[in-house]
C-alpha cells in the first residue's frame, strides 16, 4: 500500500534533512570528537575509547529495541523523536564537564583515574540511550513508514549521505569551534543547543504516517522479547543474510575508521585542519555516488550496488596499506601531488561506505514486518552498530596494541598509535562480505521477481463484463442449446491449511485466477493454502423425465473438490483439462450452494505446471491458481452424447463419427452435414460408428481456405451440433529429404511461439474477441501457424484457429521436479546430449514415479480433448528436456492414440531419433543443421526472441530477451536479417517449419511481436510480409529442385 502523509512534500523533506543532519552531527561528535577529546583531555589510551565504543553500542542496541517496541505498541514515532532529540542535546552539553574530572586525574600524576574513565563512559552511554531513542528508533522508523517504491532510492540516498555530510560538517565545524585553544566546551554547547532546537521544532511540525497503527502483541515485556525468537528471525533468510553482509562490512570498517583521524595526525603527521580537509573533501565527493545509486536501487539493482561498493572499499584500503607512508605524503601542503593517492584512497574507501550504508539500509528496511518497524530497527542496530562496534573496535585495539606505531607523550610514557596494518586487516576481512551477499542476492532477486507486477490492462479487460465474462458457449465442438454460464462474481477465501473458512475474504470474478488483475483479487495461492469459492445458483426448473444436470469446469488449477449443498460430489487433479459432474441428485429446486476448494502445488508437486513457477522470473511466469476456464451447466436427456470423435478421409470423400453415449442403450438417430446452412449429406445412426459420404465436389480445409462443415447429431432426445474440416496432414518423403504436407501438397509451416498469457487475465483471455484478435493479427503479418507452448487453451481458441485458418502445433504441458540449468540450458548449447531413460530420470527432473504417471495420464487427456480440432497439425510431447523421459516410447503411445498428425517428440534438445521431426532450438548463434539419418522433417522450432522495451506497456523492470533493440525500425531490420541468415540459407536443406519467439511479451520477456497488453504491435507488417513471401518463394524453388 502506498503511504501518504498528511504533511506536504516540502515539510517531509525539510524534516527528513533537519532531523537526519542533527542526528548525524551528534553522532559525529560521539564517534570522532569524543575520541579526540579523550586523547586530548583524559589520556591517549585506546582502551578507554574501545570500552566507550563497546558500552555505547550495547546501550544503543537496547534503547533501539526498547523504544522501537514501545513506539510500535503506541502507534507513534513523533513523541519519541522529539523527546529523544531534546534530551540528547542536553546530554551533549553535559558531556563536556567530564573534562574537569580528567584534569583532576592528570593532576595527581596517574595515567588516568578509574573515576574519570567511568564518568566519560557513563556520560557517553546516557547520550547514546536518548540518541537512539530519537534517531535510531524514532527517526529511522518514521522514515521507513514514509517509504514506498517510488521514493525508496531517494530516501536511501539521503540516509546514506547524511553521515558523510555530518562527518564533514562536524569535522570542519568541530575543528573551528575547538580552535587552537583546544576548547571542547564550545563544540558541545553549540551542537547540544542545535539538537535541542531541532527536537522542539519536530514536536511542533512532525506528523506520523497515517498508515501507522498501534500494534500490541501481549505485554510490553512479551512484545519486547518476541524479536529475540531466534527461530522466527532465522526463518527470514533474506533479512538475516542482508544483516550478516552488513556486519561483515562494518566490522572491518570499525577496525580502521574510528582511528583514521588519529592515524593521519599521529602517524602521517598532518595537522588536525589538514586531516579535516582530506577526510572531508574525499568523503564529500564520495557522497555524490549516492545519486546514481538511488536510481539503481529504484530499478532493483541493490545487490549489484553493494558488490560494487565493497569492491571500491577494498581498493581504497589496499591503496593505503601498500602505498601510503609518512615519507611520501606532504604534510605541509594538503593539495600537493604527493597527496593525490591518499585523497583517492580515502575517496574510494569512502565511496564504499556511502553506497553500503545507502543500499543496505534500504534493503534491510524493506524487509521489516510492517507492524514491527520500530522494533526491527533494533535488529538493524544489532548488525549495523553493536556487533561491528564491539568486534571491530576490539580487533582494531589489538592490532594497534601489537603494532609498530607508538609515540612518547609529554610524561615520557609510550603510547600506541594506529599504523597501516589496520587497513590491511580491514581489507582482508571485508572480502568475506561477498559470501553472505551472494546468497542474499539470490533471495533478493527471487523476492523482487515475485512481487506483484505492475498493473497492465488490455482494451478487452478495460471493458470486461464482470457480471458474466466469457459467456460464449465453451465447447464449440459439441454444442447444445440448453446451458447456463456460471462465470461472474463468486465469493472467495484463501486459508492456511484445509479448513473451511468461517467467513469470505471478498468477491472474485470467475473464471480469472486470483493472481490476475481481472479477478479483482491479485493474491497468490501458496502450496500450504486452500482457495475456496462459493456461489449461490438458482434452479427454478428441475430436471424431469430422466433428464440429468451436468456441472462443467473448463479447467481448475490444480487439485479441486466440489461441494453441492454441503455434500462432496467429486474431485479432480490436473490444472489444464476439463471435467464434469452429474449433480442431479444433489440439487434442490430454488437456490443451491456450490463450494469449491482448490490447492495448487505449482512447480513443487507431481502435476503439470507448464511455465508457471512460484519464484517467477526471466522465462518462467507467475503461477496462477484455481478456476481459469468457464464454469457452466447444461441439461441433458437420460441417454446423451458424451463425446464425438471425428475423422476425415479425403481419398474416399468421407467423414466418420465415433459416438460415445452415456445412459441406457443408444437409441437410433441421424447425422446431417451442412455446407453454409444447406444440408449436403445425411445418414441414420444405428450404432456408435457412423460413416458419411460427402458430395464429390466436397470442399477441403487449409489456412488459405479454412472451410468448415457443420454437423447436427440427433440421438433419441439429445441433439448436438459440431463441425469438421476436410483435410489430411502428412509427410512427403524423397530419398534425401522430407516435407510436411496438407491435403497431399507440401506446405511450409511459418509460425510463432504462443505462450497464451495475458497481462490482465494471465492464463485466461479477457474475452473471445481478444483471442480472435491475436489469431487475426498473426495471419495479417503473414504467419500460418502457432505453436501453443506448454499450455492447453480453452476449446474456443482452437475453434477460432479452425475457422480463421491457422495451423496449430500443440505442446503437452510439462511438469517434473526441479530442472537442472546445466541439463536444460548449458549442455545443449555446447553440444552435450543426454539420454532420457530410467538411468537419467533424476537428471531430467523425472525421479518421482507419480509425476511420470501423471504425465502419461495427461498426455492421453490432451489427445482425446483436442483430436477433433481441424487446425491441429503436430503434437509436441516434450520441450527442451523439461521433464523429458522415455520420449521415443511416448511418441509411439501418442501415435497409437492419434495417427493422423505428425509428432515432434523432443522439441529442441535431446533428440531420441524418434517421431517425425529433426527439431532445433537456436538462440545466440547461427543455424547449421546436420543431416538426419532417418530422413525426418527438418524444423527450426524455436529461434529469434529479439526484444524491444515499450514504455508504458511492460509489467516488470527486469527486462529479458535474447537480443535487445531500442526502436521498432532496428528491431524489424534485424528480424529480417535473422530470417535471411538462418531460414532462407537453409531452405535448400528442406527446412519445412520455423517457429519465431514469440507472439507477445510476457512479464519479464519483451521479445514479442505484440506488447503484453496487445496495445502496440512491434512488428512492421511490411517487413513481416516480405519475410513470408521470401520463405514461400524459396520453399517453392526447393520443391522444384526436389522434383516432387
């Protein structure tokens, strides 16, 4: 939810900078000037500084946890910010009085009295306690409350550069206020009063985010302790790894940075003023890197920025370690060329600091639970401050104590000073931050990829009929007059576990999955959850005279159970295939209740899932769940036609009908064939197998002339309408090559890969008109074939391909266990081939026997469902080794189910010398096919994938494609060149089919000829038609040479 403050934009940014800078100035005093104050006024003993830093870190962490919990409970940050800043400023003023205790201790001749050390540490801890209340807890939680995806990078930049500016201003101003007379009182009084004033100002003008609400979870003590439940925190792996990455950076940072000023003064020999210039100017320039980093953060490039930051930090540290020595710097002239390398080294290390602070702060903050943002600031302090300050300062103190650097003070006592070894050890240790960063980045990208994509509507979705969408008869191949569409508004609930909901979450528009825009829900169903649907349906006229009422589902993904009036009537598994139940005995006259429960394992179970994944990204798409095709019911007589299988025989001019009837013995009937409404043939039905002779001058079906005959089948009281096309797919073989044929003539399949995804409906097209638009447009561009990729469409889509004249290659829907990148990507690219038999099941993601059984079940379902589709020319059982197993044997099974179509048994990669095709997928290189020993049809079944971003028509910032172009002209010129180089050049080798990737953009993929919302056509129609003409001409020339 986008956060909107009652403050205007100017007020917000003024307070953002004012509170942030006041806080950073105060922290600068504590982290820098308190250290030099101790050295100057108490003793040059790094142990006091170390102890002060460690205790302060503990106090800061406790304060942040405590006040963070309290601010979450009370639902306010404002009071904690204001009060914290006021007391913080007062404590800053009072800290200076420890100087007089220190003077008393020195006056006794002792190195430092225990009393002075205790008072210094105690004063610093009190400051830290209230400073964390106001800044670490209040200010940081408040800024996080105000952060959204639009300003995340900018707020991160502000939070990152504030410490740098605070260091620069604090260093320069501090040096000025302290002056030559070493007067720290002026510094503490000035800064203290400024912070008090800012606290009062915030009390008057600062307002909390309107979205901030009180969150109480038990008692204050219980809520405070809840954040320390290690198991729960460790379950948030990305947050944990991001915090560890940060700690791995700031531990080395605390080894050297707190001592950098003393190193420059006491080791290098610079004056305090020169030290301030070197540090201040270098860090000021380094802070400019936050500007481009903000844009990268907003573009979800955070891990890359962190990796770069760590790298430049390491470079700076090694430069100091290896090259900076007292004898090579010029302490008299700061801007002399001898100091250039020192400037650059401090700048490089400082840039790393700026970028890590900026990116890791925003990375971690966006992972906080919304109701516990204040409390989780404590987690940030634990890893950003406490752990690094303790471990880093202890290590730094050990290095200094055991180092070679020392001076003799005015009392003749030898005191240790920092030398270059602290930078060396810091450089070595910070390298370790890359390890947790690697794993954190993987989780980051998974999370970003799974974020709800930007809403993008099609014109059909914008005009959606919400009351009853997609209300055309869903089964054109077997159509009855009496039916009722149940699409529209249903109730839904998503529940953990499998228990029925006590109440409903809201409305959902069926048949759109809950993940889609058009459903009105936009919620993701996880494998551990159950999606519930409910709808009240009236049946005012009950079935009579033996009639039956059937409830049909086009598809429900993946497992579902159907209840009518509280009784289970059946269940179904498999998310792509239709099913129905006879509900006659479960309904009442009047209102009835239909409830459906759905679970979906997506890619984690044994069912087919296609290109859906829980962790979407690149070529894998958002998982969708539940009802995604039409729900409908129809009344049938006691004996009715359940299915019809239609086969055409061109050589004899006949069509055969195999009738599958449900009920008692099949009564007699008749079948009438119509040509444009005129009866041209009729035959009586006496058994389930019927053959009809057509007139001698019967019309054939082809993409150029997609003529369809209508047929009316009457059996007893049942009457259905169907259709068919007189066509015959085949393969023409010569001694050297093979060609695809249609109706006995060679034909080139000039096609596109079609994912069947929609920007607003996902798996479900927003309307019949939307499906028609896709098909008509690809025909206008000169294509005659679509390869339906890893998805089964609603039957109306195939009907439109039949009547509009587009050939269809139908992929079976893939499944199986996790695919190994080496197997499905890298090995094929370098020519490594794997077998797919039992000894390779695990390698191919087919270890589980149930998954293999389900695939065979679904393969048969697919063939039976679509065998009447006139346009369907080729079956494709496997694609690119995605769950491939026993491909040759399965090709034989498919042939036994349907011998009328060709089979591309293993499209693209692991060919088993079976089926009818030698099939190639070629990306990133040119196409050089090899001769096929079995003389199968040569087909380039995937290639291209050329991409172009279209502003305003994309849903994801993570753009993906195989070659990127910036404008339509260049894109089309390169597509034309690709066809010339890889298609036309191979026409002489009897290339018979091509499949360019792809019809439309889908999520990350921007390689479509249409944008994802279909509002822009990236393909140039003239270029596409030129390609089509070149292919057809070359194909004809090759046929002439083959002497067919």
